[in-house]
C-alpha cells in the first residue's frame, strides 16, 4: 500500500523500488494492476488451489474415530500407521486419501505429530537393572 501512495504522488518505479525494497519489475507489475483496478486490486486475496477432500465436519468425524484407538477399529495393536489411518478415513467418510494426504491431515489439520513407540522388552525389570548398575557394574568396570 506504500507503493500505491507513491504511485499517486507520481514517483518513478525505480524510486518506489528503492523505497519499498523490492525489484523494479515488481513495481512495474504492481503499477499495471493498480492502473487497471485501483488499490483494491493489489490487496491480498485468499489462496487459490484445489479445495481439501475433507470438510471440517468430516475431519472432526475422523478425529473422533482416531481417538477411539486402533484396536477399536479392528487392528491388532493400538498403533496408528498411515495405512491404518487411511483405512479409517475411508470407512468413516468414504473418501480415499493417499499416504501423503493422510500425513497432511494428521499433522496439518489434526495437529498430531509423529510418535514412535519405545522398544522395550515386556519382561524388563527396572529394580533388577538398578541393582545391577549399583552393585555389579562398579565391580566389573575397569579404571576409576
């Protein structure tokens, strides 16, 4: 909008480019748009592009379904993978999404993040590990 003020004052494109901190080609493009449609033609417009396959209601349906857990949807382990989430999305909404679209749904629209399960033995005994570190490790450790 500073450039529009300068256009109206009759300032040259080169001076406007220096004042605003852009290249002269941008100023020429802005001037053409301004001359054809005025200052309102230079205002930001909503991003264009393909609309999302899932509307907000469907996204909330998917969120509710995912919060039930993977086992509630017939999966053996309670662990979500992109393929499993995609299957739930298809069952819930009837919309088939690619793996990349499932990832964007999870991270972008649902705000989820990647969580990897810890690999620990089920039979792990924390008290025995602590005892071993306190008594056995100092006995076999070499040096100070």
